[in-house]
C-alpha cells in the first residue's frame, strides 16, 4: 500500500526507520497540500517531457505523471530516492536518478531524454546555482519552479525596484518570468519560515545577448551591482579598476548618466554600456 505522503505522521513513520533525517542546512521541506502540485502540473505544456529536480517523497512527481509524456526525476538523497523508487515501481513514464542536480550536466540530461520542461521545488540553499544551470543549459523551453518568494520577486522585478539586481538581468536575458501563485508555509512539513512562490520561466527564441558578447556583458553587469550604494560610475570604477572619469565618459557616450544607480538601468542600457567599453578597448572582465 502506498504511503500517504500528505500526512506528516505517516510519512515520517515510514521514512525515519529507513534512516532519513530532515536537513535544515539544505532547507528540506515536503509538500503536504495536494492542491499545490496539482496546480503546478496544470501549467505543463501538452505532451511534456519533464525534468523534476528534487522530487523528495514524490508529491509533484505523482502530479506530473498524470499528464506528462515522461518524467526524469533527479534526487540527491539516497533514502528518498530508494523510497520513491519503491513507491512508484513499475511506473513506465518515470526515470528516477540518484544524483546531485547541482553537479549534473542538465543540458546533456535534457538531450539524452529529449526533455524540454524543468520542474521542481528547489531547495533554498541551492536555488541560484540550479537556476543558473537550467538557464545556461539552453534546452528547457519552460521552467515551472517553486522558489522562495523573495527569489521569485527578484526575477520578475522591473528596473528601479530595490530587489532588481544582477541575477534579474541574467535571467531576463534568457527568459521571460511570471509568478503564478504563492504557497504559504503551512503547505509544507516541516513548516519553513518563509513563503514560497511558483514561477514560470519561458525561454526566449534567442537570448537578448549574443554568445560572443555574453562574458563581457555579464561581467559589466556584475561590476555595476557590486556596490549598490554607489553611483554607476563609482561602482564600475571600483570593481573594474578603471579611472572613474574614463568610465564616466564611456557611460555618457552610451547615453547613460554616470550618476545613475545600476538598478535603474534596463537591459538595452547595459548592452549599450558594454558595447561602448568594447569599442574603446575596455576590459569588463
């Protein structure tokens, strides 16, 4: 008989004898509200072949299998991987991998299994590296991810917002982002201290920055945000080791006020600044 994974007592009674212990460092919390994975799964594209990162005991896995053509689930915890494999043994649409998603080539995995969708309740401790890996993989056209609400807000924030930053720009170069709904702490066990949000990232037909310009562009963006309290000219000067007046002149030629703050610039302005530095032989790295 399958374990009632939405009942914390039943779930822990099954997992604890197997040696499982919740890891606070990894921010492990399991969904105990079946409405949440069902709502996520409703946003799957038709006939999706999906990667699921961190399935845990399988709340989202079960929902994805209802409609997806195939699910490749990657779980780093050996006990949880064994538990889920036993619970869903014989499920022909599921491939379960015991591996660390952070250390896995997610692009190669997508090509191997023809995956075009990525899903998951991302552990808070590794949200940024996993998001970065998914975006750089270049294979996932849609990403349905549960993250900390503050991370989701950062991804959708417009220029001028206090949470708009270098990672916002990085993600926006590759994707358009939309918060679908929030998930309260009581939907999880153990209950986290933060509210979560489900976000959908849809890959652009082509990135806003060409591959051969990407390294210079992202280096400049990181340098611009490295000292948020400083003006753009001061932050770039301090981060790049370039004379402030030289940086200010380059910014003016790009049509940008040197006294502006990095969080007020949109992507076309960052592109203009990077292009101007490239034209004048500046090294943004």
